[in-house]
């Protein structure tokens, strides 16, 4: 594949998804009653995008296998074992996602090998590790977006939980006050996550009852009450008092590293991550929960959560830089007379138009394709340079140079 190609992308229909957001992006008027949660753009073997080549639609991972250097670029092909290193998504959360943590590379490889040795099928509901890769990720809001990211500072956790009736968490909070550090936070969090079912139900129901009275005054208690309506009795209901609560405005982003507990509460955004589907869940889900494994891979560093700052480069790209080697998220904003010219010699890129209309042109071959809201393209490294003209907002996934 030597030319810019339109992508046909799979949609994941998870229960927390929206019945309107991705449908509207794709121009689909009817959702058939099913929530669309994630639009996947990439070459993950679970659900690869497709490109039209040689007279038929072919999975992108198979197309890359046919010409890895031409599509990925020689440097990316060598560094990432001839595989597309990122997975690009549009995520639409109508309901909260599970509290989750992603492993680092060493943990993913060990866990993947262990579960293979135990002959757990890759599609088994109790499978934690679907591949050998880590999963750092960045999410950029398309609408106002609420999320939880990383542990609060210990004094904040104590501040919120001390508002509850004193009998509920007196022992656990006493432990945290004695050890207001990483060790104490791990012991505190582990005790809460491992509570027996009877005490867990009592703790959550009483916390939710209290939170309903303060929901209009404080977002922490609003979300505790709201989570309990969705997942009554689930220990994850306490998460807003323990994890940092953030609201992203459109165009703002957060980066989530390995080991960082997080969840997305509500909103629509573009998400870019290493090409992995490894997730350890700790609550707020009907899916498989493995608390001991989650505690093994969690980073118990407590700190104020920060948004990922963007910068504008010389070409007009808005860049969201992160420590990840696998991906770089950027945004192209074109006004009515807008034009963007790519640098020469780029590696593989995937673009999605989220607003407006534009045209993308291969400046080597002269081929042009329309870009409208919801459409996406893959640009192989073999394309020397391209130009986009029109009035549109476009998000781009690429590999850092």
C-alpha cells in the first residue's frame, strides 16, 4: 500500500457507551438501541481497521504484514517488530467505566506468559493479559469530560473520608494517619479493596446515603452518589474520595502511565495508546475483577493530577507530548481558508476528522481524498508529503520522531 487510504473501523458496543455520540460522528441516525462505546482505528488483532486494497477490504494488520517498511517506515518497523505500535480510538462514555490499572511491559510479559501456562484462553472472561504490551494512554476531550486519575494526596483522602460517619472507616483512616506515605496508602487501599462482602455493602450504602445530602455542594459526593446508583454496593463507589477528580474542557488532555489507577466517568474524547488491550479492573464493572493482581501492579504514588499541556509547532500542529515512545497525539485546526502541509519523511499516521470538511492530497502522486466528519485515513510512510485544505478539526496519531 503506497497511497493514503480510507479506513473502515470497528465499533465496540460496551454497556457504558453512548447511544448518540459515535453514531452522530459517523452519520448514523439509528443506533438500534445499542450503546457505541469505542471506535477503534488501528491494527489490534482483536478488531483491526480495514483498508480497501486490490479490489477488496483487508484487515490493516494483514496489509502491514505485506509491506511493513513501506507502511510503517523502516525505523518504526525495526523498533516495533514490524507492527503498528499504537491504537487510536474515539471513546464515548455515557456511564462510568471500570476502575482500572494497566501493567508496564515487564508485568505484561510475565502475566501473559503465566496465563498462557495456565491455558486460559485469550477470550476467556477471567483473562487479565491479552498481549505482552504495556498500555500508556492519552485522552483528549471532545466534549466536557470528567475522569479520575491517580491517588489524591493523603491529606485530601483523609479530608473527604473523615466527613463520613466516624464508625465507617475509623480503623483504616487511623492506619493512613499513622503512615501518610506510599506504604501506608498501599495498606489502606488494600484493606478497603479486600473488605468482606457484608462490611463492603454496609460501608458503600452508608457512604452513598451520606453523599446524597451533599451532592449539590461537592462534586466528590455527587459522583459517589451517582456511582452508587449505577453500581450499588460496589467498593469502587468510594473512588472519587480517593482518586483525583478532573474535568477536561474540549481540547484538554490527560496522560495515564502504567500502574496509575483511573477511570473515565462521562464525556466524549479521542484516546491514543500503545497497541494493547491489557486491563486490570478493581470495581464499577460487571466484568472480571482481580483485586490481588490489580494491587500487585498499582503505583501507590499520591500526587496532584495534572493535565497534559499542548504546544504549537512550526507547521501549526497542536502537539500533546508524553513520555510514550509508541505514539504522539496532535490536532490540526483549519479555518475556511485553512491549509496544512505535512513535514517530509514522516512515518505511519492515522487521521480522523471530528468536525467540518477538508481534502487531503498526496503531494507525490497527486491523489486527493475527501475528509468529512467521522471519516479517517491511514497515511503510509511511503507517501512523501501531504496537504490538507478546508475547514475542519482533525486529530492525528503518529509515532514520535
